């Protein structure tokens, strides 16, 4: 037998032994992995059983991944179930397959309820500097907008998740970068707009302010006003601000009852 052939046979035998050892190691690890899966499943099942909102939720575990199946009444309950499973010791991840089986609310009605709810988010704090826009399709809520700190966004998402009829939520709200320059510009804009004799009335209803969004020196106005004149004046005030690089006036003029559209 030549040396080359002997060498090839030796490499082949070594490969076979290595594969055999790896297989033996995998077999040896299987009972331990199974034991951990059983422990995780038992713990998650006990946690779910302690909450009435999870009475129709089941958990299974494979390789440390918890899979949740079943139904809940609110979208927030779906989030809470996943959070509960994720916090379980040794759980490697969560696959949330839960279905929100609460009441089916018509999209237009659900959007109206949510819009009313969100108008009061952060009232008395800094809601003048937040803006949220909603869209609903087949119970799936898409929320867009901008928030100065992230606190308003979190409260808005919590309110949405707890509204009966919401099946899923798509969060497209951005949090504005921290900037002392922008904070100063926000305050100057608020004083200029709300300090005007014509526009001061919008400061009286805390749920209906002119929303002032500032990002890197660029000012955007959102909300609704009573007339085109009010929109024009707000835009002029914003354009006169020291330090404002640009102004985008997106204020909407409210149509009065019985008013004909153009």
C-alpha cells in the first residue's frame, strides 16, 4: 500500500471518528436540553394560569424558544403574554402566534375612538410638542408622528393596545433627537404663536393645541384651526422665529357643520 493511499485512509478514518464524536455529544446534550425545555414550559404555563386574561393561551418550548398559541381579548394582553414568557429563566426567545379575538369594531368607528383618546395624551405636560396620526384597516392600527421624549409615544401606544377592537399595531412614531437648540426653538415658537391675540384661543383647549414639531432647527406645525387666517398667522409667526431653518405649515382648517367642501 502506498504512503499516499495510507494517508488518505487515515484522513477518512479521522473524519469518521470526528463525526461520530460530534453525534455522541449531540445525543448527550439532548436530555439536558429537553429538561430545560420542560422546566421553561412548566414555568410559563404556571405564570399564564395565574392570570385570567391568559385562560385561552398555551405555551410550548423547543430548544429554549417559547411558542405562544391561542387567543386573547386585547392586543395589550398579547404583548403582556410575550413579555411574561420572555422574562422566564433560560428562555431563549418567544414566538408570539396569539390571535386577538376581541370584538370586531368597524375601522371608521375604531379610528374615531382612538383619535379622541389620543387627543388627551400628555395633557398638562408637553403635548404641544407631540403629534400623532392614525390609520385603521381591518383592525390593524398604524400610528405615525413625532414625539419629543418618547414618553408621549409610549402612552399613546399603551392606550391603543388597550382599546377593544385593535388586532395589531404598527408603530411608525419617531423620537426627536435631544437638542438644546431645538428645545429653545420650541419655546420661542410656543410663545410667539400662543402669545398672539388671535391664536391665544388655541391654548385654552389642552386637547386641541397647535402642535409644534422641531427637528434639527426645522419647524412643522400640525393640528386644526378655525380659519385660513389663523393658519396664515401661525405660519407667519413661525417664519419670524430666530434660528428656524425652515417652516412647514401643515395646519388643517376645520370645516364647520353644514359648510360645503371646495
